[in-house]
C-alpha cells in the first residue's frame, strides 16, 4: 500500500480529446462514410493491421469500409473475420495495430471501431489524438502499385483454442450452462469448455440470426433465460458472455446472478496472483480475496503468494491496462466484471475467465464459497459543491495525506484505506457539482464513523 497522488492536469486535458467513433458522429452512430475516413486515418500511421468483427449485423458493413480506407493508404490488412476481441492479440502479436468492429453491450446499435496496440491494450487518448492529428492533414493516396494488400486468415480461432486447452487442460466434469448471446464467442467458447471436460449445455450459441434473443450485454436483467435454466438444472452454474467476449456474467448453482465484484473475487481466490490493478472504487471483497483473507476451504492448485501488490487507478480500460504495463501486474479488473490477464494479452478476455470458473466449479461449490464471504456494509451519501474543483481537490488531497499518508490513492477520485474499512470521495455529474462519498466496512458502526469523518473532511475543504 502506498501513496499514489498524481496531477490531474494532463488527465483533464486528455478527457477533452474525442475518440474516433464520435469525432465525425454528432449523433454518436457510426456510418460507412465515417468508417472509411477513419480507416484512412489509421492507414496513414500504420502499415500492417489485423481487423476482426463481432456478430452484430452492421459489423461487416463497417469493417469493409475501414478496410477500404486502410488499403487505400497503403496499409496491408489481415482480415481475421468474425472473432472475439481477445483472440487477435493472443494469436497475431506482430501487427502494428489491431482494429475490431463491435457493439458488445447494446442491441440495435451500429457497431463501433476499436483500436488496440499489438499487445491488446486499448489505444490511449494521446494515441488517438496523434492518430487524428496525422490523419486530418492532407494525405496523398499511394499509386496503384503501392495500394495495400488484403489477406484473409481463418486460423486464429483454432490457434486460440489450442492455447486455451494447453493452458487449462482437462478439469473435473462439471455441469455448465453457457449463454453466448448469439455472439462471436459461439465460434470458440463452447468448444473450449467441452474440450476441458465440462458437461456443457449451450443456449443462444448460434450465429446468423439478425437479432439475438437477448441483448449482447451481460447485466442481470439480460439473463433471465440463463438464470431460469440454471435453476432447473441442479448443480449447474451459468456463464454468459457479451457480444465480443470481453465481459462475462456468472450464475451460481442456485440460479442466482453473481455480482461482478464477487465474480472477480472468486477468480482471484482461485488464481492467487501476486499483483493486481483495480479501480479506486472497488469493493473491499476484492482486496480481501486478493490477500487470501476470505474463501476458507477453497480447493485450488495454485499456491498462495507471499507478496501481494495492489495498484489503484481510474475505472476505465485505458488506465487499468496502462497501469498493468507500468507495474508489470498479473491481472487487471474493472468493476463491471472485465478481467485482463497479462500473461495472455492486455485485452479483456472473458473466455479465459469462463475457463477458470469452469475449473473452479469442478472442485468447489460456487454457492457455498459465496455464502462463506463476510458481509460488507456499504454507505453512500452526496454533498452539493459549487466551488472551484481544483482548489477543492488540492485541499482534499492535503487533508487525506495528513490523515493516512500510506493509505491514500488518487485517480478519478480519492480513496483512503483505514484499519477496518475504506472510504472514497469522488466528483459526480457532468459539472462536478456533486461530491459522492462511500464508506465500506464489515462493521456498521465503523462504516458510520468513516462516513462522518469523510463528510467532515469534505466540508472542511469547501
């Protein structure tokens, strides 16, 4: 645990940089014309590009436009077809960049363009700004002889399958209900779990329907069919994958949807990593799981680490992956259940997480493990603030450092770890005029005392 206070000047500046999806889309919807121009922008800076897509009906349209833009500027393009995002960096690490076309969480929306580094990490705002800056300058198109080459590659999923089986092997036979949401994970996830010896039942695992029977997201209200199916199959667990295989959801043996942070805690307990990157607002259950303080009776082949290093940052993919690279961390997570495994790639990989949970459920009762977790009291309050946010932030940082220098973290808010709990303070809403405070502890009285302390500190900084 250490102090991690950084200047917000650069991050505030970068927050004003638009992404490629919105720069030409006031209505926030991609079009083939915009995709063509974005393809040209990428092609100005990168000359070897892999591109894949999800099963969204609009993805092929957008992908073909991006490809046209890329090759028109002399970029050689490897089209890997319909494929989960994480498969590309784990099987094609030698490209200058990776482009995926997907809409993983919403139904009835035109797919978006995502750009990744060769290691699978999402482009940073600075990288995007540079891409836009170069691409918006007048660029002369190459001659006929220098137009880029388009090639097709159909081996990525097979290579990913081989890697997953080598990584996880065969587990105890365990009943799994897998919901792929008619997404691109249908092409590999069922085969991987079956090869691992899971007693597998699939739902929504077909490709080709224009609209899936459920939205591609994995929130609880999207998964009624899965929870009902698990409830009717005694001893089974349920796993749902989102549209591009970057997030998943878990349903325990009783048909109960598992909170994403509890699901992350299960994975951490089983893997026992030595280093972890998390957002500053994550629940204490993740800390306790990472530090092996909960989960008594868990069966896992992984040995506990003597050293536990945890790092906290903003709750977004860019900051988590950049911190993982900076600190050489094993795993990074977001509070929505996103998990990144650095020994595979820096791209979120829900299929690998599903394989881990499959192995885990063959040796443990997920329901019983969750029941053994302590109960955490979480309190939330908000305070109106109309003053200067920079002056407030400076005062607040000084106050928190004076309170507990070794337990203060600052990112997109402030977190202070106390002896028996933690509290966080963050700005909310578009204009930052609302200060949100959360306090969490296993002891209600302690949580209340932390909340009162946090409110007192906030008021003293106004």
